[in-house]
């Protein structure tokens, strides 16, 4: 079923201005018609011409939309309003018809303004893509080129106050970069050689030389733009339900009004009628028209998506906004989610010791270089530091949650958990007390390598879990790491329960078990190793900074700057949106049913019915728009 909000989805920004002009013209002409009636008489040509002009201006947009719906064999609210206005002229209540169309067009302008404001908030947030870049040649000469011409490997110069043209890595220079449009974090992030920068962010004070790592279409900003565009077009479950029954409801409204007319015509004697049956039937038609109901969900959902995007919280559609509010159990991956996710190698041991150490480390380096596991980067750095070499590998195979195998220099090696590689029992490595220790093993059957890694808890993890517990949300840590490392991490972060040494399938089974117990489950992971778990959860939440490609593609909700504390903000925003939706539905349904009962049993003038109908529509729009000002609690 069509409505103001739906029609506005495909209209140009600023459409509300045209509607506001038509509404104003309708109002002015309507007032002039009353003046003409006062001085020239109700049936004067001037009075009738002015009220006709008022109806024409107020009903112009509704007539266009109603005709388009009729051509598609649909009945929408615009058509219902035109039917009522025509009926008002038939019974000689043309001024009531003019008032109806004036208020309807005014409400339409306000609705379009609310939706335009919501989309404008998103556009202002994302329309920061620079158009040109300073590309450096082999002799460091600068050439201004379109950003679309940049390729990975190009070097670019970024001056103070300029937008970063593309994703890249800083080669030289030092500065601070404002990343608030991507992460919602107002404090600029310091950048120096080796730091990564994202296209569309703002360079504050220093000159940077950056190597481009992604083409424009693959940049973080463009991926987020596509994500939010998809979210705008994705309807919430409540909205889909309303749309599903929309056409049937419109037919019901017409049928109920027609039956009411027939009932009055047959049962109420002419002498005691306060108003004609047609007049009262049209009044019922107005109050039953579902303008406010159809707008109750999208007005809140679109505003929530826009507000979240400003805070570094990307909802992938209205369904995610609605579902997150009901979550009462959140499962977390450990590495890269509750912990910092950049473990460093504290010890690199080869057994038995001897001249084969470098060969073993080279095999470990080669196989770890072919994986995306969070431990791989630290292991690779440690192996390179000891002089290991990257060698060709053949027959590479991956066992999810366990490790990888491959043939290196004619020998079959396995890298992963101790059980997977068949490692023996070795004395623990010496690490700092209380450290979160993980291990990566490698073996060819004769030589065993053990890399001992140390990670740390994220600064925000403990406070985030405390905030979740205060909201009666159960917290669980699901990790494929060893029991010892999981126990230390669980104790430090304060999580309610945990399970260790889980394969991806076991994680997925655990989530399904919580769902079977009646919980609405969310899973928080990096989107790379946690794909089965994310798919099994009711709400998949990705950490956008780590493995952002996978996170953006597989998650219902993305925390763009990897700040776990944003999860609490997202839940608060989702619950605020749900409250706004419930209030909107209550207002729209209550106003319609209450006025319908009044019209049927007591009778009501058409202007009163119009005022209540359009008033509820405006209240619904403004209540949804209120979410644009939502701010996370301190």
C-alpha cells in the first residue's frame, strides 16, 4: 500500500518544499474563499472558484499518487482522500473537503520533511568523498588526478585540512586524522609511518605520504555507503507486516464506509438525520485511513539507522533495529572481540633443539602466512625476526577451528592446535603472571614447534559486560582457544559463563542451544572465523575494524571502530526505536479506532475527523524524527 513515506523513498531531496508550497496555496485560497463567502454569499462564483482552487492545490499531489496506484490496480490512502473530497462536493460540503485536502497536504509536507531530514543526516555523514588526489610520480612530482583513477600501490600526498582520498598506509609524515564520519569517535586519531588511513576521513595538521591499498570502489567509506543504502531500503518486520495487509485494509476501509452508508440510508429516518448518510460515511472513511499507521515504523527505523551511523553503529536494515532490542543473551568470541586481538609471541620454541630450527620456523611462517587467523600475524612477525624464509607450499588444506596442513620443501607440516598437529606434552613457557596465554603448534612428525602468544583484555570489555548485566542480558564467551587461556580471560573480563576449545560447528551448536532455551541470541565476532556462529545467531554483530570485509558482509550490525562499548549504545538506540514504534502504533491505531467508534455511535463533523487523522500522522512523524537526536548515555 502506498503512502507518503513510501512515495518519498524514490523522490529527489527537497520534495517537501513543493508539497509545502501546495499546502500553503491551498490554505490561502481556502481562507480567501471564506472571505468571499462572507461578503459575496456562499453560492457566489468567486467563493466557489476559490474553494475549488484550494481543493486543487491541496489535492494535486494526492491525485497524482492516487492515479498511479489505480493504474497498478491498487487502492492507497491518496485515492481515499480524493474520494472523500469529491463526496464532500457532492453533498455540498466543499469547504470541509477543502479543509481535508489542506490538512492532508500539510501533513504530507511534514512527513516528507521528516524523511528528508533523516536521509539528509545520512547523506551529510557520508557525502565526504573527495573528488581529486595529489598523486606522486617516481620523482615525487605531484599530479592532481581523479580519485577514481587511483590504484593500489600509488603514492599520494595529503595536506593539512584535506580529506584522505583513498584507503592506504602512511609511508612518511605525522598527523592526526578525524575519523568521526566512519567511527563516530570525535577525538582525532594520531597517524605516523605504518598507520592505516581510510578514505573520506579528514587530515588535521600534518603532511602525509600514503600508499594506496584499495581502489575507490573498495574503500571503507564506499562499503559503508553501500551498507547504509541497503539498510534504508530494507524494511523492518513490523513494516513488512503492515505492507502485507495494506491493500486489504484499504479495501476494508472502503467496504466499511460503504456498509455504514447503506445502514444509515436504510435505518435512520430523513427527519431525524443530523447529517446525510454520505457525509457520515465519508467521515468514517477519513478516520479509518491508515496514514499514521503506515508511517509509524519507517519514521522511527530510518531515524535510528541515521543516528547509529553517526555513532559508528551500522544497522543493516530495519530488521536489525527491531531484533536487537529483544536480545537477552550475547555470545562473544574471545580473540579480537573481548581481547585486543593482536597477541604477541612471548616464546618461540623448537623441539628437539638443533640445526633444524630455521627449517621448522620457515615451515611455520609459510603456513601461517596463508591463514587469516588472529594469531597468524604475531607468529609471522616472530618467525621473520628470527630469519625464517617464506617458501612455496603445495597441497594446502584447512581444517576450520583446528589448523592448516601443507607440504613445504617436500615435507608435510601441520600448524594449529596441539591436538591437531600431534604435539607432545611440554613444560609451560615463562610468561607474566595473569597473562592470557595461547599457543600455536607446528609439527612434521619429527620436529615440534610451539609459539606461545600473550594477549590482553580490551580496555572497554569489563565495563561493557557490567552494563549488559545491569540490563539483564546474559553474557557468554565462546572460544576455540585452550581452557587455561579462556579461564584467565573470563576471570579478567567478568563474563558470566564460557566454553573453550570449541570448533566453529561447536560454537554454532552452543548458540542454537541458547536459542532453543528461549533466548534471543546475539553473536559478536570478527566476521572471519566466526561465520557459522554469526549465521546461527538471531543478531550477528561484526567488529568492523578487524576483517572488515567479512564483518560488513556477514553481520546484521557492524561496530565500525571495533569499540566493544558501542554495543551498549546500539542496544539503547534499538530499544529507543522500539519504544518509538510502539508509541506510534498505539497513537495511530488508538486515534483511528477511537474516532471511528465516535463517528459510528455519536457522529462527528468532518473537520474534527480530519484534524484527528492528520494530527496523529504528524505526531507519528515527529516522534520518529526525535531519534535523530539520540545520544548514548555517559
